C-alpha cells in the first residue's frame, strides 16, 4: 500500500465505507490493494451513439432490438430557447436519453467494454 494514504481524506471524499474498510484491512495486514475511482459525472452525456450500437452487438443483442434503439438515437436534434427565440437545430451525436429506463443499461454496456 502506498505510504501516506490518509483514511480521514477518504471519508471526506465520501468514499464508501466498504472501500474504507478494505483500505484499513490492507494497511493492517500489510497487503497490496489497488483501487481505481471512476468519475462518471456527466457520463450519460458523453456516450457516443456508435458505442451503444457496438456494445449491443458485442453482447449479442437481437438485430431487431439494435435497430429499434438506433432509430431512437438517429436524426435527433435539440435547440436552445431563450425569451421566445430558438437557436438553429443542433444534431445530437452522443449521450443517452435522461430519464429513459434503457439509458442506464446502455451506459453500463458501453462502460463494460472498458474493463475487458
């Protein structure tokens, strides 16, 4: 374990108590412990649409399901409105839909590729 890990800092950063317990156990028993923290803030906004299709194919999703999901994400636009004026259309090329129950599954399938 690296020298100088401050467990009070871990608590300040709101690291889960189970991870803090692992850190304490490793320190007490002089075991090596490797930890990776992944910041997923704004993560749903950052998923490229091509990545969701690739992840679905990689996990053997039926072609019909892939087509339906691709249809939901192709030719999607947004605009910015302010005081009764709107911007021109902005094509969305990344991100899963906020509030869609399928979004967390799609996000997890894409992130899962990082761990293989």
